[in-house]
């Protein structure tokens, strides 16, 4: 158990010590070698997640409670908790952070030290959020994620960056207000806000103000986390923020932040209130709206990153649909989709970085015929696109399949049908993207473009391999997890 | 106790509305500080002494300072601000809406006999013990937040790198 | 050996790994090696032959079930292999060997070769999966999976103007939507998704709707009447190899399989009932309409596309009759269809590649220049018409039988279809082989022909000479005894129709002096010689009326074609685009609008809570 | 009968309405953060009210202090971004910010 304790603490202490190291070292030294520090942190995070999973599996534990800085003085109050689901999230965080570092080597020229600091605080926020066992601490880490993201988007002080940042900030603050209001309404009835103490016994059928307030709290918290996840109609900030940030930051935001800040919050809510019919219906409604509207909006954008950002909106809708079933299958599908979405969305943003580095533009109308000039990028983006659209045997296919099956199984055949139809829209907008960027005539100014080299190429190949391998092995993984009783 | 709370609530609402509707940003900031102070009174009366102290010192102190420095950094003339934004004119609807909603809420509550009641007896607990012993996760969060604040000041306010 | 392969496949996840995942992986390999021609050829032949061996193994093994990998959950992912589906898998595998061979050789130096092969293999994996699956849900899933490669392929050659691709996607997507609806209704009425547990649902009320939706979806996938119009368009601007593989083989196999299952097991389909009449009417309309369109085509690939559609009409008539004759005939007809339509498309590809044109008005005297190809071509044509001694014969006769038993109108339609098909083939064949055109210089210089491309064509044409038709394979698959031979009188009538076509051709040829114009008298004024002569003199009053009627008929055909095209080209994509643009414009970047949206979302959730509670 | 807890709840609602209204209607960026602050005041009040009602006032104070710290940092970041925008545009009109849309 001691090892698990170390692993759990590592998720918070490693980034903290990285901040410390970053700031005491010589500035020039850090500027030169910042990627080693951050890359090591990301790798360590992945290793720690796998290690913790291994130990929990060996001891047949389903969750492990611990506290940082020695044990708490009051027994019975454990502040952190890790379980297989949070380990999956932690692994995804490590993976996307690693990709971000790989991209940043090429894209970030100034303020490298600040990038490291903010990446580490973002990591602490995300790690903390998936490990806490108390709704208020969840909110605190949510805001840590939020504030780090605002600063990261605005970091280079371009017009667009500042604009995206301030829009994100304002709408995100509304989310904070909603969530805090919800928390205070819930704590009017219960003394404590830890996950164990809140349950469905909160809801009585009597018509009194307290019960109404609990329902209001559920509504407010759905709205708050939906804002953070970029669900339609709370999505407007998302494409703005994700488009305007540097690509190494967009990949973090789109690849993992919206999932931790939004989807993990809704996942926690589902564990607590998942049985309420109205809760399920509203999640399903929001999910299907964002699947369709996200795809429709993505189909008429002209900026590479904006298309990919709207595609995130659409995919978040799928995850919400999976959560809305409230069944084990649906939740497994949602978590699996979190993983596969992290993989393929990171690939697409890495492609964006590659294209931006080589051509200097991301407007898809100015591009064309890059397939023969950038074969690796074209290949990886095709694989990512196939995975997004849910074509077997890639990772996205299995997770979408699980979600659709869960929807079908829970009696929502019509929703399942809609979700399948929306796949056609998904492929439509991605084919448009592929057609404009990789096929067709090459414009004059792009005739000397070559394939990207170095870390971005490495990240592309790595992520493509992950998408393919996980896709092929997915049934085996699921069978393995099931045989261990972990899902 | 209830009387003080009613009076402070009235002041709180009025200060908030004034802060929202006032023409001049400086006045807005001052009204906000006053609202903060009034809220501090309410917290104190309810028995949240520590929270009241922090509220008064930080919210009505620090945040006002931040505002005023931000206002002074932006050198727009007062008349221009009024002409450009004319908040009072654009927000005339707010007091009406507040009165309507407030009356509606009270009528609804009276009609359905809805009211909040205390759910449990007061527990004697020391704030400091609770804070340091059971809220360690929050403390980590706070430390990191303050760290980000420092980084933000460093990244967003420093001028030199813009010139490069 | 085959038995042990079957034994191996029926355990665990082997079936899905080797029948579905293996083709997909081979496709990726082919893509990776797209520059190395020899490696590609070896991989393609090896993988497709392996697949054929697996298919034979499955067909020789006994019936079995297997469930993969989601058995732990409440959801079952069932596969079942039995005679009918094994037959279809074998057909698909046989054609697939030839198609891949042809494709690899055809696209030797084309830049899109690798990507096309990837898509082809993925689609084939999907077809296998759909044929194997025993639950409606997983079948639907594999079915959907076919759509994306389809769309991708259509984009390959023509990615600057994706009109055809969009049209195809909307059409096939629409039929898919119907299928989805049908499957939902069916599984709802039956209370289960497992095909083997559903038996003879009643066609009434919900069942009626479900049946119609499934049939329309399944037949629409193969290109039946309301969903046909993308095929001729695709023949214009997509690679020939696409036409060979998709409208020629894979889609038809899949669509007819589901239609057959629906008629045979899922629903209790009564021959001669109203619904049967409707389906047969659909089939006969498809037959006559497409055959009539064949007469006025001057492009080989377009002509063959319409030929494919009209032959599908035969098939639909056979299946729709619900009689044993009709279903056996339909199944025979499917096998024949796959062989000769694939072969015809392949030959059109060879001609196009060699002479650089596919316009009938420019090509002539081919029999001397490419004799081997043309012999195969003639065999296919005779087979399509249903000449005795060729494969088409038996199936056509069985379908004639069935249609006569249902209603004499259908029989007349079938005869009319045969007549029109035979006439248009005479027109095309004569013009291609024997006629001397005035300007042979317009034909491009012959490029070097590839012998390799001829191999699959020769194999297909030899399959088309009636070898197997009599040995009861189909009857075995359907689990019925051997059916009686065909009636002599019907053969005479059929022969009369073909002869009539020959005479008509001779008449038309003499009149116009040109093989291509031989059908002009049909297009403008059909009828016997006397009517025509009188009509020419203008004495007959009914003549004008007749002209108007016939002119109107072909006019209506063309108009319908345009109308349907409009719906798919403009209306549906336009609507999607408009909605997208409206949403796009709604987001004007103003913060206040964002905030209003947030408030709106909050109100939406609140409403849901109020209504549900 | 209405007690002071209920009235406090209603006043809090009104304050949140005022804050959100301010955020939506105003054109001045600094005014937006004033709206946010007004709403946050209401939330602070709710948290303490909850603590008063469930008896755990210590816990509620811990919540409030954390919330206030976060609020301050958000204000700092907001001011930084706003001043950055002011340097780019020369004023603080939120209507300028329509470069990202669609």
C-alpha cells in the first residue's frame, strides 16, 4: 500500500517539484532544455499511472484512499482517492501533456519558462481533479485548471489569444458561479460535500424549498460542467479559445482539459445522481444536440483548428450520450471514448502544428495537394479521421460502438440511430478538410513545402501507432479488464 | 440579529445594483467595496468571524486596489466612457426586473408556504482545525492558484517581451 | 482441409479476426506498399485467395453460432454461419479475388491505387461482417461501415468536384436511414435482435412499416429504382475499378442478401399478397425504365450501368414474387448478375484504357483489334439476354415462370424488358464490332494492353457459360428440393421476344443505315411496321397520339431522372449546408450572444427537469 | 412565514440576476468583472448560509476562504488580459472582440 501512496502523491508532487526546479535553474539552461524536464514529468505520470494500476490489480483493489503530506489527523477523512477510471484519466493526461511538449519544442520560441510553469500547474489541477473525493475540492482544482488555461491562451498576448482567453474566462466564471451555487444548495441539507455522503437520499418527494433547491443544484451543476466541456449550447467559447491559442496549448485544451474539467465532473455527477430520470434525459438531450450542431458547424468552417475544435464539441456529445445511459456499459464506453478522443484529437492538432510550421497558414482555402509533400502528416490525419468517424479497426470505432450499444440497450434506439447518422456528418466535414488540405491542386506558394521533421513527426507517428494498436487490441483489453472485475 | 441582517441585506442589494448601474468605473469599484463590507457584516452576525475578516480585507481591499490600478492603467476619459457605454441608460430595466422577480419570489414562497429551516444543530468546531486538518486538498489548490497568480502577473503584465 | 479451417474459424473471436480484421489489415499493408507493384500484387492475390479458402471452409462446415467479444455485457454480438450466408460469402470471395487482381493491374501507375485498395479492402471486410452477423444491430453497424469507404473512393478521382460523391452518399445514406428505421421497428416488434430468433413476423401494422423500410433500404443499397440514379453518374466520373467492385458486386450481394433473408425468414411473406405486388411492380418499373434508358445511351459505361439497374429489376421481381420459382431464380440471377455485370464493367475499363474513349460513336471494328476481349464480351451479352446455354437462361426462365404465376402484366413487363435489353445490346454490339465509322482517326492510338487485366475477364466469362446452373447449389442453400425445369411454351415466348428484337434491329438498321440509330424508330415511334408506315404518311389519327404518348414516356423518364437528381444533388446537401451556415452566422463573436446561449441552455435543462418530474 | 434565511436566499438570487445582467448588457470589459464579483458575493453568502443551516460553520468558512482566494486570482488574471487588450485596441469595448466568430 505504501507504493500506492507514493504513486498517488507523485501525481501532485512531481509537477510541483518541476515548477521548483524550473524556477531555481539558470534561465538560459532551462530555455535550452525545457523539453527534457516537461517530457520527463509527462512520462513519469504515465509510468506512475500504469504502475498504480498494476499494484491495484495485483492486490485486487477497486479503489485506494490516501492523503498527501502524511496521514490526516482526523481518521476516516481521506482527501484523495484513486480508482481504475481515474487512472485511465491520469494516463490520458500524461499522454496529451507529452504530445504538447513534443509540439512546443517547435512552436514555442519565447516564454519557455512560463510555458513549463503553466503546464505544470495545469497538470496539478487535472491530476488533483481526478483524484479528489470531495465536491468542493473538485471545484478548487477545476478553477486551477481554468485559470492556468486562461493564462496559457493569453500567454503570447496576440489579439486573438487575448480575445479567446477573455471569452473563455468570462463564460468559465459563470460556470464557477453555477457550480458553487449548486454546492451551497446541496450542503444546506448535508453537512459534508464528500462523494460518499451525498446520495439519492437527498431527494425526498415532499414539496419543500430544500428539495427544490437540490434539483436546482443538479441543474446548475449540469450547466456548469457542460460549459466547461463545451457542450452545445454552452459551446461558443470553445472554438474561439482553441483556435486562438498556440497549437501546443490547443492540443492540451482540446485533447484533455475539456474532458477533465467537463466530462469528469459530469461523470462524478452521474455516479451520484445517475438514477434520476430527468438527469438522464437532459444529458441525452444536450448530448444529441451537441453531436449534431457541432458537426454542422464544423462543416462550414475555414480554419483548420476551428474545424477540429468543433469536432471536439461533437465528440463530447457522444461521451455525454454514453454517460446519459447510466449503465456500466455506457460509462465504460464514455471513458473509452475519452481515451480514444484524446489520441485522435491530439493527432489532428499535431497535424495542425506540422502544417502551420511548414506552410505558415492554417486557412484551409489557401492549402491543397499536401498529400504528396507531407505523406506522414497526411497518413496520420487520415487515420485520425477514420478513428473519429468510427471506422474499424481504430480506437474510436470501439468506443463509439460501446456508446451506441449502451444507448440501444437502455431503450434509446432513436438516439442510437441519430448518433449513427451523425457519423455521416462527421465524415462529411472531415472529408472536406482532407480534400482541401491534402488533395487537389497545390497553390504556387506551397510548391516548396516539405515534410515536417523532428519532434512533431515523432509525435504524429507515436499517436497513430497508439490509435491503431489500441484499436486492434481493444476487445482483448476489455475482456482483460472485465475478467479482473475492474469494469 | 434578524433586524441587522435585514438592514444589511437591503444595503447589500442596493450597493450591488449601484455598482452595476453606475456610470463611472471608479464609483462602481467603490460601491463594490461597500457591498463587500456589508457582506462582511452579515457574515460576522451569522458567526463566521474568520470569513468576515477575510471578506472585508481581501474583497473590499485587494480587489478594489486591483480595479483601481486597472482603471488607471487604461487612460480613457470619463466623459468618453459615459458617452460610449452609457450603462445607466442601457440598464434601466434591471431595477424593474429585480423588483418584479423579488415580489414574485416572495409571493410564491408565501403562497406555497416555502421556507428554509435549519437542518441540524450547530456543531462546535474550530475553524482552524477543520481548515488545516481536513481541507488539505483545498490548501494545495490554493497554493497552486496563488502560484498561477504570480506567473500570470509575470506573463501578462511584463512589457519587455512585447518589444522583441 | 476445408473442414479443419471451418472448425478453426468457428471458435472464439477467430471468425471476426480472420474474416473482418484480416482484410482490413491487408488493406493497410497494400496502402503502405503502394509504390511496389509486385509486392502489392502478391499481397492482393494471397489475401484474396486466403479469404476464398476461408469462405469455402465456412461453407463446407456445419451451421454454427459464435459470440464475440461483448458477451460479458448485457449486449450480444452474435455471428451465425449457415448455408445461405455461406453461399453469399463464397460468391463474394470468388468475385473479390478477380476484382482485386483486376484492380491491382488496372491501377498500376495511378496515384490513387494504394488508397483505393485500402478502401476496397475495408469495404470487403464490412461486407463479410454484415453477411456473417446474426444480430440486426451488428449487421446495421457493418452496413454503415460500408458507406465511408464508398464516399472516400468517389472522392479519390474527383476530389475537386465531389458532386457525385455527395449524391451517392445522400442516396445510399437515405436508403440506409430507411434500413435503420426498418431494423429498429423490426427488432421492436420481434422483441429481439437476433435474426435466428426472429421468424415469420406478421406483415401488418408496425410489421408492415418495418418490412417496407427494410426492403427499400436493402434494395436501395443495391441500386433499385428510387435509389438508382447515382450509378450512371458514378460511371462518368469515378474509376472503373469502383464500378466493377461496388455497383457490380459488393453492394448487390449485400442488399440482395438482406432482402432475401427478410422475405424468407424474418417476415411471413405471402406470395400474391398486396405487398408482393408492390415489390414486383417496383422491380418491373426498374426493369423497363432502365432498359428504356439503355436505348439512348452513347457511352459504354453508362449503358452498362443502366443494364445493371435493369437486371436488378429482374432480381427484385423474382424475390418479390415470393414463390419458390421466383426466389430460386432470383438467387441464380444474383450469381449470374455478379459475374456478368462485373465482367462487363471490366471490359469497359479495358476498352477505355486501350482506346482512350468510351463513346460508342467513336469506337468501331473492335472485334479484329481485341478479339479475345470481344469474345468474352459477346458471352456476357448473351448471358445477360438469357440465351440458352448461358448462365442467364435458367434464372430468367424461372423468373418468367414466377411472374406469369403472379400476374400476366408482370410477365409482359419482363418480356418487354428482355426485348429492350436485347435490342440495345444488338445496337451496341453491332456498332462496336462490325461497323465502319467515318473517322477512325479520332480514336486515340492504341496503348499497350495488359494481358493481366484479361485474366479475370476470361475467368468470369468461362463462369458465365452454363456449367453450374443445373447442379442444385442454390436449391441446397435454400434447403429445398430441386425444382422442375422450365415450361417449353415460355421458352418459345421468350425466344420470340429475342427474335423480335433481332428483327427490329435489322429493320432499324436498314432504315437508318447506322447501328447506333437503329433504335430511333422505337424511341420516336414504337410499333409494328404498318403503324409506322402509316404514321410516316401522317394519315392515321392515333399516330399523333401514339407519338405523343411514347415521346411523353421517354420524356417522363428523363424528367424523372432529373427530378430525382435534383433532390439528391441540390436539395439535401443544400439543406444541410443552409442549416450549417445559419448556425455559423448566428455565432457573430459577440460575448452577449454567448451569454444568452448559456442562459438558454440553463432554461432548457430546467424545462427538462420540470417536464420529467 | 418567511424567516431571514429565506430572505437571504432571495436576495442572493436577485444579486446573481443583477450580476449576470451586467455581464450581458455592458460594453465595458472592467464592468464585466464587476458583474462577476457581484454574483460571487451572492455565492459567498449562500455558502455561509449553508454552513449556518447545517451547523458546520467551520467547514463553510474554509470553503469561503478558498473561494475568495480563487476569486482574487481570477480578478488579477482578468485585469491582466484586459490591459493587454487595451494596449491592442486603445479602448476597453467588448464589441471589438469579434475577430473570432462563426
